[in-house]
C-alpha cells in the first residue's frame, strides 16, 4: 500500500516537473513498483519534488536574465512601451507614450477639421440656400477656398496616420535592438580613439585633420 502511494506521488511530481517526459518516467516507476523497490520509489519522489520546487516560474523565465528579442518585439507590438519595460528600459516608456500620444491627438484634431471643411464645402455647392455655411470662418470662404483647404487637411490626416504607423514600428524596432544589445559583450579588446592627423594636402602643404582609430582585438 505504501509503495502504491509513493508511485502515485512520483508520477504526479514527475509529470509536473518534466511535462511530456513524465510518461517515460511513469513507465520506469511502474517497473520499480513491480520489482517492489520502495526505497527507489521514495528517492524518485523526493528528487521529483525537488525538481518541481526549483523550476523557475513563468515570470522568472520571461523577465529573468537577458531579454529575448522576439519576446520584446511581440510585447511592443501588442502594447507600445511594453517591450521597453521588458528590456528594463523604464525611462523610454514615457517617451514612447508621449510621442504616440502627441501624434494621436494631432490626428484627432486634423480629422475633425477635415470633416468640417468637407461638410461645409458640400453645403456650399449643393445649390440649396438653406444649407449654406453659417459658422465662421466657413461662411467667409468661397467654394474654391473650401475645396483647397479640404484637400490640404486631408493630406495632413494621411501624413499624420503614416507618422503614427512609423512611430509604432520604431517602438518595436527599438525594443528589438535593445534586447540584442543586452547580449552584446564589449570587453577591453574593443575600443576606439580620436587623435589628430596630418595628411599631405594640395601642393604638398600639410593638412591637419582628425583621425579615428578602432581596435577590434588584442
């Protein structure tokens, strides 16, 4: 009875700790149980319990250690700024939301202005005196001016939408690059130095400049 109880506990712990590999472990435990090796089963249960206890949790696997570039991109695309938080670049998050917030606000204002110009232009050219524009500055503009301003603001709306898209993908690209650079090892073998340089100029006269020396290895 004690052996059967140990077998059940071992199977549960092995499946929790090793996933699908627990099937093989369960078969091995069945052989031990058939042989009556209760001590081996007890050791297996203790080992499985220790593995399950020491296994890192979801948040530790996701946010611990070096950031994964793919995870950083997915998080940033799902929620702008989340990739920067994942990379532990907390100070970039306000910049991301400040830039995107300003672009979205500008888009809302431009859309409202475009719709007002579009509607007032329609009312002016429909040959119905009851629908003529009455609010300034639209009632002070002719059809040509309204059409020109309407087209101009429509262009603003399109350009602003493109800017939002660019900022959105730049946020993901920034998270991707930061995650890669977190794994980049810069040791003493890498370095660069600025130093003055004298080169022969036209007519043989010396020309003073600035040279860059890059060291890639020892």
